[in-house]
């Protein structure tokens, strides 16, 4: 027999509180609006154009404030291996929370990169200029899984426009765009948190999922 919705919601939040108490985690916002920026050695540019970060930071900050006012606490987070560079580019206020990639993830990706490089040198894989770096940059996004101080994380690339249907700015109250955002971040987000689903993303013809935009539940 299915568990009543009210009882399910109570059970869900109890489990969240027990998990946080057991791990002694810092209490932060319900939702993180996040991006991953990887800077490669000898360059000042990340895997994505840094100028794109300027608009992304302003838009992400505006979205976090917009949905917080609407009833869902949110903050902006950027995972990066060059915090000073991101701090210089992201001048939106309040400034995003900047977090380094974990040593565990870095070690895993170093081993993966070395193995792929060996396969390319041996002719087991076609060599494509820049593809290894791009793949490494994509894989760094999984840093988000470790941050269980958030209930959910929305990962979005810098070319994602959060306010595409309202000329790049938060939509006025009462408009279709405003109702869409409120429904997404109040009702649909709550449904996601109360479900057994761990990740929402679209498919891709080359890889299992398109990581340009995805929502996930951190699990460490």
C-alpha cells in the first residue's frame, strides 16, 4: 500500500535531518545553482569562454534571489581549480560560493586521463585535438555529488540562459515566465526531492546524458 503523501514528506525530511546530523554537515540552502570551471595548465581560459561566466554569474545570482523570494532557498556555487580567476570574473553580488575540486576526484580523473592518453598513443582510440581536455572538464562536474550540504544541485553550463523567455532578466510577476519558474522551483523541485529519482537530464546521441543542464541529489 503506498505511503500517504504527508507521511512520506515527514519521513523524507526526517531522513535528511538524520543524515546531516550523522555527518555533522553545515546547513546551507536547499538548492545550489552550480557550474564547474576547469583551467588547464599554462592557460588563462577554462574549458568554456571565461567571458561567458560574467553573464552566467549575474543570471545565476538573480535566479537564486528570485526563487528564494518565491519560497525556495538557493545559492550559487562554482566548482573550480582556480578560485582567484573565477573570483575576478564573477563580480555579481552576493559573490558565489567557490569550492575546489576534491583530491579524490582529481586522483580519479588523473588516472582516467593517463589511461586514455596511453590508448591514443597506442592507436586504440582516434586522437582528436582537445577532446581529452573537454572530457576531463565534463567529468569534473561530478564534484557536485559530494556536496550533501545541499538537498539538490542544478548544474548548468555558462551558455545556458536562465531567463531566455524574459530578455535575460527575471520575469515580472504574473507573467507566464514567472509562473513557469515558480512552478518549477517550488512544486516540481519538491516532487523531485520526495521521489526516488536521483538525477534528471536529457539524453544525448554521443553520451548517455547531456550534462549541459542537469539536476541531481548529492550522495557523497
